[in-house]
């Protein structure tokens, strides 16, 4: 059995155990795809990642990202958690911006205001959602179709389709029929009311990732990246805002979104909770 450094990182929360955990295996070049998939299935976290040597001189490290049942070309909280683990294990970036290589390509990551943040990758699919599919989504979310104020494809790898409801309260009240939406990854957002909800965040987000093997993901970087590109680009959100996610799962996720020089950065706090050795 080979030994590998292992870390479990809590992402997107200042309160330990109230963000989204990601398992990170460091120096995993000796593992096969089958071993990685089996270990990710065993951890049963929404994602498990494996840090590898990059295949291009433009990257600082390479990462492979697995859910319990599939490999993803990109995911947000695993990107931040993997970068945190790489730095904690002694990784030295060559410049001010860290460059991650993943299935989607090269993703810049930076340290900023006590957080790590990644640059939102280009959307693989955007634009309007087909009317029949949108009605199916409404039925699966158990809401009237008229409750959906706006919708768009926001796919940057996992296949996100996103809808906006009228309020945070409506988002939190959802009780989806997961089986009816089992082939989809659906993001739902709604604005906070600063009077009734407070001013800690501006939007509430929920991520129903059934197609990736997770009914509801606690805090989701890839979804928030796609949402930001849609919401800011269409004038539905300002250039700087915070989203709250994980409320229905007793989490306290906070995702910081910032538009700077034409680039959207998606970030949050990352904290190491477990350090150990994996024998596999």
C-alpha cells in the first residue's frame, strides 16, 4: 500500500464544519483513475480531489475532481480547497496568481482579503432555457412556472441550469422532487430583503446536483461562478455581492463575488480541518 498526504478542507465558511468539505489527496500521480474514483466513492463527499504534477509549464499544479460517481472537468469549492491544500503542503506559486490545471483548462486562483478566489471560467453553455424544460424544472421544484422570474443555462462543467425566484424565502421553502430531476443540475437563487433578511448577503443560493450524484450541495463555487456571469451580465446583480448558501443544510456558506477589470472572481474562506496520511 502506498502512502499519500491527505487533507480535508472546509470551504466557504468562517465557521469550522459549516462550509463545504473537500477531501484532497496530495502527490497522487501514482494512483490510477479507477483508484481515484473508488476513493471518491468511499469518502462520499460531494467532491474528492487529487493533486498531480502539471502537464503544462503554464500551471503550478494539476487537479482531478471526482464526485462519488463521476469525474468533473471543473468545480469551484474543490478548486479553492485543492489550492489551499497545495499551498499548505509547501506549494510555491511562480507569480502573484496561482494557476491550476484541470479538465476545463487553466484556472487562475488568487489570495485576496483573507480568502482564496478563482477566476470564473468561460461558460460552456449559456442563454435561454427551452420552455418545455423550464416547465419540467418548475414541476420538479414543486412551484408554479410563474414563480421563476428569470432562467438561463450557466454551465461551466457540471451542467448547471439556473433559475431566479422572487425572494430568499421562496428559495429556502423549496422541497424538490429529486427523482423527477435526476438527470439535471439546477441552481436556484433569490434576493435577500435587507430589512427582513439582514445585510450579510445579497442573494440566497441552493444547488441541486442530482446528475452529479448529490441531491443538494452545501456551498457551490462552480454554480456561483456561472450565476455571477449570468446575473451581472444581465444586470440582475451588482459587480460586487455576497451569496448565502447551505442554510437548509445547517451550513453557513458565504461566497464573495467580485467583478474586476472584466474578470469575475469567486472566493471564500478556506480552513484545514483534517491532516493525515492515506494508505491506498
